[in-house]
C-alpha cells in the first residue's frame, strides 16, 4: 500500500485500508514516499500495489510510482484509489492502472484483492473500475475498521505542531468523509455529490488512543468539514479531552458552519482546540459567488471574529488566483491580512494558490469557466486556464518563486509578506506601504500555533514537490 502525499501527515489513506485488510486476514506492507525511499525489492515481490491518491499532488507522484512498478514488476496488479482516482479513472486505466476505486473505497479494495487471489473475474467485484468497465465511486456506508499504523514511519517524521517556540508530535484522524456542500471548485463535490459519511466515534477514539501512545500530543481532524456533523464531532473531542486532557487539536470548517454553529466555539478552547482552518478562499464577493462558496466577504470577517473571540486562531486557506480575481483584489488581500493581524496566521503559500480544475470538476458544468480554458492537460490531470489580465499570470509566477525560495531558507513570514505585498503593489503601479517588518522587530512577537507543513489544497504542485520518487519531506512548498 503506497502513500505519496497527505499534507505532511502520517497517511490515513493507507492506514485505514490496512486496517480493513488485516481484519480480512492479510498482512499488507506499506510505503510512504513522502518520507521513505522506494524499496525496489518489496515492489518486485508484490502481486498487488495499491496507490492512495487523495489529492492532485499525490496523483502526480503516484503515476511515477506506478511507472516504476511497471518497469520492475510488470505482472503486479496496480490499483489507484481515492478522490483523484475517480476523477481521472479513464486516463489511469488507459495508461497505467489495472483498476480504480473511488468514494468509500476500503471494502471494495478488500474484495478486489480477494478476487485477484482467487482468480475471479473483476466483473464480479462491486465498485471497482477496470479496463473493461468504468463505474462511479462507491458511496455506501462501511463497517469501519480501526486504522492500522503498524509499519508506518513514526509520527516524529511528519509535520509537527509549532507552538510558543516548541514543536510537538502530531497525529491525524478523520471523523467523517465527504461533504454536505457543493462548492464548485472542490474535488470532493463530483465524487460525493453532497453526501458525507460518519466514522464511528469508537473507531476515531481508538485511533487517537493509539497515536497518543505513539507520542502524539496534538491531533489534526482532517475531515473536509468537521462541522458537517457537529454533534458527532463534539462528542469525540469531549471524550478525547476527558481521556487525554493534555492533547490539543485543530480542525477544518466552512465559514458558513462557523457562523451557524457559533455557540459551540466558546467551549472549544477548554477542550484543547488551538486553531481552525477555514476555506475563506477570497474576499471578493464576485469570486465567492463564482465558486458558489456559500458565504460572502462580510461572512469571512464575521467568522474571523467568532473564532478570535473564543481565543482560537483562524488560519484561512485562500485561492487568490482565479479567472475572476483582479489585480486590485490581490493587492487588497495584503491590506486585509495586515490590518486584521493575520500575517503570522497565514502561511506564505496561501498567496500563491492558483485554481486547479481537474477533469470532472463541477466548475465545468456550473460556471462561465470555459472562456478561460485551454485543452485538457490529461497527463497533468487538469485543465489549463489563462487569466484575462496577463499581469495576473505573470504575477503568479513571480510570487510562487519568491515563496518557494522563502520556504527553503525558513524566512520570517513578515519579511515574506512585505516582499509579496511590494511585488503586488509594483504590478498595480502603486506605491507600497511601509514594510511591516520594521514595526514588528521592536517587540517580542508571539506567533500563533501552526503545523510545520503549510496547509494547501486544490493547487498545482511545484517541481520541487514532484522530484522523482521524492526522498525528502514536503516542507519546501
């Protein structure tokens, strides 16, 4: 079972199916190329290689792994599974994969392996696409098994929590999968189509328990939206706090859920919540409407205030480069971040995120995106698009280079912010404000808690991330 990239976390994308496989009597081996070198001997022996592709970067790397499998062990069955497997099933089956599974993939994955072992036809295996048949994602509730992390690299090798100058070991769980909402740019939407599935509380808590024993003192809840089922989520963090009062946590939630469930936020710090990630995406009402985000610019500021009043940090994810965003929008973004004291709560990579449009994206059917699109870059698993203002495409290239260089040198985020803001103002032919760094050097700045792996999604990976069969971590965004 191969993981390629899961945002710097120990990969649940192979831990969960390994739990299912062990429950069925198998003893699967694992490989996480984000932190491990490829073991060619194991690949040569494998009769089956399952490649987890929950996001675009993982898919790009997963194809390289599959090519290596084909070179060294052509008789092995290669299966891609996960969110981006569904979106790209046709290409994968035509070029590199023997089978593809999307949606709630664990039970079909076990059935596939059993069929291969017994020599049965894949036509008999529910929810598995193969070269003679492409079917939709498996969206049936599963009898969950506890994730098996036996054999995975130690938690210490993954992203850490950075808090008050110290680093802490982080575990990762999911209390639900899928999402109730239909934001057009989200890759979850064409797969789950507004459905979400609860992972039983006892399964989540046992997974947390095992990771705490392994050294975790902070847990990231990686649900697409932790507040899709707020009662379920609260029951888990309350139980976790009762058993492990020293363990802290973070989660992801939509702006509209923060507004809807604002009454729960005052309790969360007492349970250990340090920060919340929210897909603010933009402060342009036009862009938010085009993406059908379900919130407005004013809602974004209101969510920030709700979270901040509770004593929790809001870490906004952004998509500043879309076909509808203007240069003025980009300049204003820096003004907003600076005036709302969000510089240290915003990872520099967020200023570089460019809208990713994979095959099957809901944007293709529900927006005016086509006038900006070029042909499908199938090998890159995305539609290329061009901004109507050529300055924006050039600006994206330049800010991306600055951020990548800053990450390599661990540059102070305030310094990076100043450089990016000055660049944005220069492109707009405007005089930038005085540097923020000069004002912050005169006092002891307390940076808010963060993970050492910058959080990002729906963006094209850089070439450094796609280094062949990556032999180092993914901190260099």
